[in-house]
């Protein structure tokens, strides 16, 4: 399977997916830390992929998503954006509404 297909499968099989540096318990950059804190505040489980331990995904994801930076949040297969967008949506109450609407197992 190609790395592009792996990424597509990850996005398709996880209703809320964050590509980040590190993991939610130990983020490896301030932007990833901020994104995970806001997602956790929304109260739903979310999947994550540590791009630091997956260099092929780190190199390929920007061309798949057309988004150059990390973290990257996908909700129900759609790219929401990076840290600035996540923060802005949270401050407006939009992130909470979006996350609440997602069915998570």
C-alpha cells in the first residue's frame, strides 16, 4: 500500500483525527499541545498520528491535504485546518459544536 493510501485510510477510518508532533500526553511542539488541549476540552475521543515517528507521513501529508503545516485536524474525512483555525473555531464555539456532532465509538 502506498503512503498516500495509508493516509487516506487513516482519515477515512477515524472520525476525529489529528496529525501532530508527539502524542496528546506528550506533545512535541506548542501548536500540537494547544490543538490537543482544545480537542480534549471538547470531550470526545480522537485519534492521532505522531508525524515525528512517521517520517513518510510527515513528508507526504502536506501534498495529500494541500496544507503545509502541522498539526492538521480532520473531522469526518474533511480537513479542518491547523492550530490557528482550531483556536479560532474553539473561541467562537464552532469547534465544540463540530466535535459534538461526530459519532465516535
